[in-house]
């Protein structure tokens, strides 16, 4: 059994050469465009744009497979639930289901690419250079670092429990039995995460974090490519507002 979070690694290509601020801005503009319109044609174009960005990022499907499958399952369940409770005839329900599916898939396409292409250690730098306060920028960076670190703790605890004779998938065991066998992992993983959080908070207090503006290590750049990305994202928002 392997518990994997997103896997960041340096990649080539035009999209990955953009500054982190431009990629974050482009993602948020794409998300905003999906949220302001219910036009099926516009939503389809936004979904195609999001998929194009994913392809340009050079992230392989094998790396995103689990995330994509989970997102598709979640979108399917939400669309079925809202369609079942939607007040209207069959044609209106079908139209609503189509629009909602396109909207949610567009949101997934624009938002899912960031964790795979942005270095977790540069979220704080990028957000601080975008104008966010030090505390908020660092909190976001820690949040994105938490998932890979949590996965590492889970793997370490799982291997330790296996060495002690834990068998997660015994033969002829049902889903409830396998779920119960995960209970020995929950307490140590949560305690490890809590202790790590306390250590981080103590380290920040000892260094006087938040008492005065801090400096951030790292360089950023902003050129023609970054402007083109922001203009393209703004055009998507303008299109969505104009044809909503």
C-alpha cells in the first residue's frame, strides 16, 4: 500500500518557465471565469483552455491519475445529487447537469496543476511578492507543505506497523475489516503531525516571526511571458462575463 501526495519535480516547457506569480494568477483567473458563467459553450472553451494548460505543463497522467480519478468521482456524485434535486423538466435537468459538469471539470483543470508544478518552498515567496502579508503567505506555504509531509509520516508509520505484524489486506477480508485495521495508524500519524506543528510554532516564536517585516530568500522575474499569461487569463474572465 502506498500513500502518495502530489509529486512536484522541475519540468521544462513554456508554462513551467513562467514566474510562480503568473501561474498562480492565471489559475485564479481561470477559476473566476468558470464561476461567473453558466454558458455551456463558454464553459466548454474554459475546460479546453484548462486542459491545454495541463498539457503544456508536461505533467504525466500517471502522476495525476489518483487525483483525477478522485476528482471525477466527486464531480459525478455532486452532479447526480444536484440533478436529482433540481426543480425542472427532463430537458432543463440535462442542461443543468451538462453546465455543472463543465464548470466543475474546468475548476479541476485550472486548480489541479499548481501543486504538481510549483515548488512548495516558493509558495510563500510568490504570495508575498503578490502583496499578501508575511503571516498569510507563510501559512499558505505551510499548508501546501503539510500534504507531502503528512504522506511521508503515513508511510513511515505504515512501515513501522507492518514490521510489528500489521496486515492491512488479509485474504477474504471485507471493506469494514480493512478499515478497522487502519485504526492503529490514525493515532500515531495524528500525534506526529500535532507534535510537528508545535515544533514549527515554537521555532517561529523563537525567531520572532511576525514581530516585524521579514525578508524572503529567492528571486522572481516578470517579463513578456508573464504579462501574456495574465492577459490571457483576464481575457477568459472578460469572455465569461460577456457571455454568461
